[in-house]
C-alpha cells in the first residue's frame, strides 16, 4: 500500500516509521517546513534510513497513494507546550492555596 503524508502533524510524521514496515511511505517537503532546521535535517536522515521517501510538493501530485494524510494546523500540542501549561496550572494552584 502507498501512503502519502502531506501534513505538519507530528503524529503522522512519527507514524511514518511504523507504517514503512509494511507500506511504501512518502512525506512531502511541505510537511517538514515548519520544523526547525536541525530537527528537519535529522528527521530526513532518519526517514532515509528506514525507507521513507521525502518528496517535493510537485512530485506529490504524481503519487497514486492508497491513503493520503493531508492536514495542516497552525497550532498543535507538543511537549514544550504541555510542560509550560502544567507549570502555570501548578503555580496558580499553589498561589491560590497560599492566599486562602
């Protein structure tokens, strides 16, 4: 089966490592544009190591994929945001307990 990932969602980018075990997986360059340069470089190298093909946006139109993951989000959960939110929730909780 051919899977095309044209999405900036981190989950799909991570799932590619599992999907490539039994499928042909393609990831568009557009999917990786929002990543910082180091992460993008390392992810592309890791993809090459397992057989995931990173293709240009133009090439994506010629792929006859059985499944296409196409979704772009401006904001998505990540570890840093989760840690920050937890910190502020805990801080506010402690402050409300101290002032009571």
